[in-house]
């Protein structure tokens, strides 16, 4: 078997993706699906990959991880970089491993870019990472401002600059790093990736609430429970270790909201309220992202009494190769 064949051997494997906004109930449903269909969970959460970020990212409990095997959780330190390409490659390995043992891969999480990039079969190519150049760009942005950094991108890749806000320093730096390492704009790499994409056979199940107020209540209650479980202490430990200065982990919802409190610039109550607001805004962005996928089978936990059974029925039909239904998301 060639390397290319080995890399793409999961093309014909069936996978299930449980997606949706934060606090909607994805993890609980994914656990039940795995128990019903002998599956294993592959996390598609961009922050659960980081070690020590447990409470704020709502990682599964030790009991859940013992009951059902989970993948792509706690795989890197908070100061390490991690790209969509890294995720796609690791997810490929996970799917091949899981299916080789005749089990069902079940993706679960709310980072749409991660799971969609994998199911659409996008190969982002490879390039040599340039950590020193990346640090130079970070220092340049800190000294000269985000707008000045963005103008650097505009000069070498105008198309990417148009699609990237100057405030998104992480994405701007990645685009500049790719250009520096390969001599080719990242916009061109993305075009090639989509042209060569080989889509996976995936069933998407969306978990949400039709009543937005109910979803927001679930989010607020989750934050309250996180506070009871020691979120502030976890955030303080990471703050003391310098998470604020990391490019990705330092922007995680659930942690950055407490930085002003640790610096004596805001009260704890103000920071908790900011966390709830940011979480609700994030849920809205997640719904907007997933609304583009018209094949998602949506389950509304506030209205459906038999949501779990409907999910099971959809999966059984999917595994048999039968036609399945999609649905519109309520944004």
C-alpha cells in the first residue's frame, strides 16, 4: 500500500458527526450513540486539545472517558501551535484506527472548521513550520499594531487579506508563515486543497434548542456549574503560567474573561457575566456556521421527547446505506 493510499484509506468509512452550539447536549448524545453502536468519540473541539484546560472547555469526565474511548483530547501543551491541517491529519489516523477495530467513529464538538475540513477531505499540504518567523511576526504586531501586520499580508496575498480581519492575528500570522515557507499564498493552497478534496461518507446530527432562551439558560447554568467546580482556580493557574501570552489558548472562552480579574481591573462578578455573554455569542456563531450544511439532521432537545431514538434511527439507516433526511437549523 502506498503512502497516499494509506493516508486516504478512510474515504469509504462511514462516520457520524454530532455537532451544534455549546451546552446543547452534544456530548451526552454522542456517548449514547457510542454505547448503542459500539463507537468511539473523536473530539472536534479546538480547545479540548490543550492540556490543563479542563473545566473551562467542558472536557468529558474520567468516568465518561473510561466508559467510551475518546480521541484528540489533551494532546498538546497550551504554548504549542495547532492548525486545521494538524487536526485533519490526526483525525484521519483516528478514523483508520477505530474502523480497523470494526468500531464506529463518532465526531463530537462545536468547532465546525475542524470537522468540516475533515469530512470534506481537504488536504492542506505540508510546509516546514517557521517558529522563529512566527515569533517575529507576533512581536511586530505587538510593537506596530494588528493593522500593520495585516498590511504585510495584503502585500503578498491580497485575496486572503480581504477574507481575514486585521484583528484575527493568529490567522494573519499563519497566512504569512505559509507564504514565507512555500513562496505560495495560502489562498492558492486552499484553492488546490478544495480541487483535490475527497469527501468522506458522513452523517451529521445537529443538537440544539429551537427556543433560543432555553439554549441561553443552558449556557448560563453551565457557567455557574463551572464556577462551582473550580474554574477560577484553573484559570488562575494557567494565567500564572503565562497562558495570556499564547496565541491560541490565551483566547479561549472560559479563561480570557478572568484575566482582568487577576490583574485587579474587574470584579469576579463582572468577569463571570462577560463569560456568559461571550459563550452566548459563540453559540450564535456556531449556529450560523452549521446552518450552511443543509444535510444536517437537527434534533431540538427542548421539543423532541424521543430525540435519542430518532438519532438512532437515522444512524441505522445511514449505516445500511439508506437515504436520510436533513433539516433547517433555527438560528
